């Protein structure tokens, strides 16, 4: 417990320091001596609450917003966020195939049309069992078949449990796609056709942007969001609270409005993992579709409407 | 064999000396170059636009490039069978076939490597395999064993060629300037002393021993590219042996086809005799039965259980949309050749040639059936993807590149027979001498 506290404090401190460092100057590079001198104290103080719970005073001139996206070096992106073990719980009883999660994911990762890292499957176990909608994304397995087969370490497993892709290294052999039993990997067969400013960005495994021709992409659990203490896009986009996201070490998952003890939730609602018998040890858990909020047919209607709209727009 | 006794060394040398292409040879070469050029053009298109020019998509992420790769690796195994296994087993009649087998092996393995690079989404990052290579990936194992096999095969082609290079070097007036150059670079140091012969012999024997496990490795590892995944149709412990046995069959089919063509084209009836066809025919029957045995294991055991994920896959193969191709591959690739070759009359050159072609065509489609149908039967339903992702038929670029690679392999063989004697001259003379001494 103590250990967890320290690591959390470290995390917050690092964030604060980074903020201060970035706040030192208007210049691009805050690390030069000249940059430091240029900031002159304004004399106007503001009160802040430190991580230790103390109220401290800081000169206003030193306060600058933390840049929206800090650059995470490749080595750091491969290591992961220390002390974390990310986990997701998907409550199948709440899903009606609204696809808001998918739209948010596609939008935030600038995926070309037709590319879905997040798929919502109509599932039916046997001929007389009831059908249900099953959102599926990368399972971030603890025994990931894709990582095992990658010949160049382009897809890798981090200490916080995430399986990410370094698409500056990927050779496009697609062995990982053949190995993944969940078909969660998507290949950029052609040029992804991104807006110029997006395409010009430097790729980071944590943002998975921009996608590049001839390489593999997939759901990344949005580590750029979790680094900022925010939820992955699919979780926050879902109006029905289907997705719960959290840290296994804290034993807590949340969908933004409700928060549960992960272990209680899994025990009380009989959580399970997809194709657990394969031994892949996924980090995504499912709650069975009991006492559903919506009938299955509503999702079918939704699907048909979306298809019709797509056909109209393509014409 | 009776007519062989009257052959003297000069006659043998004259018969087996590399010859200029005739009219048919020229047309054949031009056609092959044209097919290669079309393939190259298609590949340049692919380099520019990406793999989107193929009809592979997220479900069928491996298509005919990969099945063609498996085909090439398979056929290259014959080098080790004819050269190494026969040599170590003291099979004397195999002498005229060794170089045919070895050049098939070398050209096939070259194009196996090329086609796998063609399949890469980022071929310019090929060096990443060496910079960042991770030993736990079966692809790295394949890189290691295939390059090893390539170099051993090349040596097994080259070392027995040295005494022949001496013969080719004897009279520069017989060859063009370019060829003289080539022969001198390759073999001017070869004096044919007892010492040299001894070292050469020893080296060849050593390589023959080494190449057998390496040959098993290349095809076993290639089968593991599939068998190390969970997918129905690939998730099989039978795969290594299944692939190796299939490889020996298609390779032997390739050799009998090549034997017939070379014999016809260069009038080698006295060297590649009916006896050779007779013996190879028996071997092919054995290999086909062996492969059939592994097929029975591969398909009927899962079919008995009909596990849910396997069921869809197997039904598609047995009675579904892949059924015509599946039964074609089984019948034409195995059963009909067995029926042709089991009879003495079937083991004459022409029926053998037909059986050889059938085996190879059947084998090519068999590789396709191993790779693609499995990918169309994922664990989760095919959903939330464009409609085109749910089917696969290769695009013209894929066909052109696949055809180009096959033509390229044939082109290497064609140029090889133009430059070097396809039947070892030195060994043939030696053998005739030994036979004459025995009499």
C-alpha cells in the first residue's frame, strides 16, 4: 500500500515538475539558461495545493499550462507507466450497438473510413441462446500471441500491461494479425490519407497517430489519455456506461460516472474473459448480458440505419 | 544401360557440354523474361501504392504470396533428398539427377526469399530483421534456416561442379568470351589432383549430412509460421511432418518433370534413361502415399470431432466453396499420380512427365488451401469491416507477381543449363569407367 502511494506521488510530482519546467519560458526550449532568466517574477502570488496537502504560494509568472501532449520518448513508451496495470471491464448487459465508442475511437486516432480498431459483434453462442452485442478491442493480453511472433519487437508488452505498436519499426509481415485470435489488428494496406498536419506528426506508440502505410494498427487503451489521468476515448464516449476502465493495482474501475471495486464487480457479476481457454490472459473482462437494458433488436435497427446512411453518403 | 558401354569420355563430354539455345529455347527464354517483366511492373506498382493493390485485407492477410512462398520452400527440399539422402544411401543411379535437383533447390529458395520480401508491407525495413531481430519469433528462425539452407545448397551445387569446370576450361575456343571468364573465375584453381578430389569429396559428404537436418528445419519452421497460431486449420501438431512429406513429393514431381524436359531438349536419352524414370516413379509413389497419409491425419481426425471452430473450416473445404479446389488438389496432386505411377507402363517418361506436372499443380493449389481458407474462418464473426474484406480472390498484380516469381525460378534454371552441364560430366565418365572395369 505504501509502495503504491509513493509511486503515485512520484507520478504527480513528475507531472508538476514537467509543468513548471515547461512554464519557465515562452521559448520552445525551456532548458537553456537564457530561457530561465527571461522569466521575471511578477510579484503577484497565487495559492496552490501541493500533493502533500500543503498550501504553497507560487509567483503567477511561473504558472504556464502543461502542453496538451508531452512528447514521450520511444524508450519510455516501451516501458510503460510505472506501478500501473490497466484493466477494462465491458458490461454486455448495457450495450445496444450505438457505436459511439467506435466513432470516438476512429475520430481521435484519425482512422480512415472502414478501419475499426473497435468492433461490435452480434454474438450468439448457440442456436437457441439469445443474441447480444459484444464490443471487442485489443485484449492487451498478458500472454500476447502477437508479441511472441513479432520478429522485430515492433509490437511489445509494457509493464503497465499494455500491448502497443511501434509503427516506425514494423516491417509489415502481418504475422501478428495471423496470431491474434481476436482479430483486433488492422493493417494499413494503402496510404491512410490523413490531413497533412496529422501525417506530419511524429509517431508515438502511446498515441498510435499517425497511422502509416504498410504497418499494423490496433487499439492502444489510449495511454496518452491515462497519462493525463483521463479515460480512454471509447470509455468516455459511451452514453450507456458499457466500459469500465481502471488500474488492477488500485482494484478500481470506472466508466466516468460509476466506480466499482474491480474484484467485487467481477465476482458479483460473474465476469469472464474472451476465449480464456487459449491461455492468452486478456486484460479485458466481460460481464455477461443478463438483465439487459436494451433489446438486441434495437442494435439491429441501429446497424441498418447506419448502413443506409453510409450507402446514401457513398452515392 | 547396354548402350552406355560404348560411350567414351570424348563422346560423353560432347553430349553433355552446355549448348546454345535452339529456337525453342530462345522462345522459352523470351517468354520467361516477359512474364518476369510483367511481375516486376506489378511489383513496382505495389511499391508505390502499397499492398492495397493486392486483394488481401485484414482477414485474408496472407494470400498467394505466402502460399507461393510455401510452395517454393517445399520444392527446394528435393535438393536434399536427391543429393544428400541418395548419396548417403549409396544410390548409384542418382548421379545424373543430382545437379537437376540442386539447381531446382537453389532457384526455388532464391525466389522463396524474394517472394517473402514482396509480401512485406515495408520492404525497405528489411534490415530491421537483423537490427532488432528477436529469436522467439518463428520468422527469425525461418530467416536463419533458409539462409543456411541456401548457402549449403549453393555449395552442393558448386563443389561437384569444380571437376566439370576443368573440362569446360580445357578448350576456350568452344565457349564464348563471357563463359570462359565465368568458368575461369569459378574453377581455374581446380587441377583435379588426388588431394583436391579427396577434399572435395569429403566436403560434399559433410554437407550432405548437414543439409538433411537443415532441410527438415526449413520446412518444419515454415509450417510453424502457421502451427504456432491458434487458428482452426493451422493449430495442428501434425504440421511439421505434413509439410516435410508434402515437400518431398512436390520436389520429386519437379525433378521428374525437369528430367523429361532436359532429356527431350538436349537428347539425353543415354544419360537420363528409362531406368531413371522407373526408379523415380517408384519413389514418387511412395512419397505420394506418405503425403496422403499425413493428409488423412490432418483432415479426418478433426473432422471426426467437428469442434465448432474447425467445423466451419472443414465444411468449406469438403463441400463448401473451396471444395472443387480441395478435391482437385487431393485427386490431381496425389491420388491420380499414384494410380499412374503404380503401374509399370505408367513409369515411362511421358506419363511420368504428366504425373510430375499434375503433382506440382496440385501442390501449388494445396498450399493455397493451407493458407487462405483458415483466414476466412476467424474465431469471431467477420463484422464491422467493408464487404470486400470478407472474400479473397487475388488481384492481377498478385497473379502477375506470383507468375513472375515462378518464371524467375525457371529462368535461373534455364540460364544454368545454358552455362553449365546439367548432368555432371566428370562423374558420369568416372562411373562409366568403373563399370567398364567391373566387366
